[in-house]
C-alpha cells in the first residue's frame, strides 16, 4: 500500500513538472529572438515609424530638412511692396528669409527670398529696387526680381554684379502681369512658373555653386534654451511709422507671429498668418541720398550692433561684413558667431538713429 502511495505521488510530481515546463516554453516562445521582431504595443493613432529623412538634407536657408533635389536650387529674391493698399501680399509665407528695410516716406519694403518657388500661383505685388537691397540679395546668391529701381541702383543693376529681372523694362516685363482688381502701381505680380521661365530666358544659373557657403549656421534641432542667458522677448515692436509692425511669440508653436497696420499679416495664397522662427534686428548707419525725394542710403558694410531673437528670448549681437560680395556675420557678446534655430528668419534693417524706438517686452 505504501509503495502504491509513493508511486502515485511520483506520478503526480512528474505531471506537475511537465506541465510547468510546457508553460515555461510557451512563455519563452513570445520573446524576441534573432529571427523574430519585437512588437511594442502603441496607442491607437500613435506614429510607429521612426523618421529617417532618407532623401533629405538640411536647407542652407532654414536649416530644416528638405528634399535633396531642392537643396541646391538657386533662390530668387522678390521685391515686395508693404503698404496697406497692397494687403494681403501673396506668396510671402513661403519665403525662407524676409528682409524688411525702411525706404522713403516712413514706409518699408520687403525682399522675400524663395528657394522653393516653382509651384507658387501668385507672388507679390512686386515693386522697385533700392540700392541696398541689391547687396542683401547678393549675400544669398539669389537672382533679384524687381519692377524698376531708384536712379542710384541703375549702374549696379546694369552691370554684371547681380542677375536681375526688371518687370517694367525690356524683355523682363513678359514675366510679370497686372491684376485688374487692383489699381496701378500696386497690382504687378508674378508666378513661380514665370520666375522659372525668366531664369531660363535670361540664361541665369538655376543651381548653387558646389562651393556655396551657407549664410547662416543652424542647430541640428530646435534648441529651446539656445539663448538661455537672454532677456524675455514675447513681443517685438518695430519703429517703422507707417506699418507699425510687431511680432508676438506663440509659445505653443515656438514661432513669432507677425502683425502690421493693426491686424494679422497674412499670405493671400493661404490665408495663414506670417510666422517665423528667428528675428534679427540689424542696426545700420543711414543718411539721405536725396533730400528732395527722401531716398535713404543704408550702410550695409560698416558693421554695428543688433539683436537676435528666438524662442521667446533675445540677446545683443554685433555684425560685420567684409565687402559687398561677402556675407554678413553675426556675433554674440563673447565674439562667437551666432547659431540659429531651424526655421524661417526675418531680418529687420534698423536705422541707428531710430533703434531706441524699438521695444522688446
């Protein structure tokens, strides 16, 4: 009897042992091996594919990822009017860099620099050149599009200094059109297709040279604390007396949203408010070239002071430019060239005599 009890006990132990082994095998079989891929459960709608940026490179102009076939396209710089009667402007939301400079009568004009412009349905309106804009366009290797010019710019535009297409003289007029819904001279526009056609007709190079050196240095990713020692800059108001423009920092998007003439400044193509990642205030000496017409002379060569603003912070900077064919370089208080956050940049050219009228809150 004892032997039978021992035998049954042994039999039960064996069954328990084998059952345990089977469960252990079942448990191990779901773990990843070299032949199996580990599956990690995710929330519904969660992105599971890691972004590889295959076929993309960093833009020379924004530091953002762009198609590698676009990265070496030569940009165009388009002179754009900035008075109330012209609003909204078209295409400006697609610009990589925007320069705003004072001209005569307290108004400003914009120069919008586009690298990816071919698909734009409407660009402008397009207005005339002022001499200093030519030298700013040159810094970016851009072909310059304008509609006439001040007399002081004629010599440089008629030279080989910069490729340019004039919208109101010669064959250049074929690449612009008048919008009958607006009155002249505030109704001259172009399109991405016409910009491309003009580059081809004039025989201008459409690719950047292999030795092209970027104008700006960028961080590889957005750096929230890039200006950790800067002052708070949630609102930036400019002294320009006509448009009275200002920027407001949107903490959620990390962008500075643009306002002027008491309202949001929007792109007529998209209806979206203009917004940029970086703002550079570049203080320059100015004088009157022609007191009768109020034509300004902006000194883009002598260097000076300024402010760099990003992610709700601002620091004081200095700037230098070696010659009219070189790029402007910006430096922090320690003499290091500043590094920008990836994104669009708005450069405000500020007259030294009026710089104290700008406010940063």
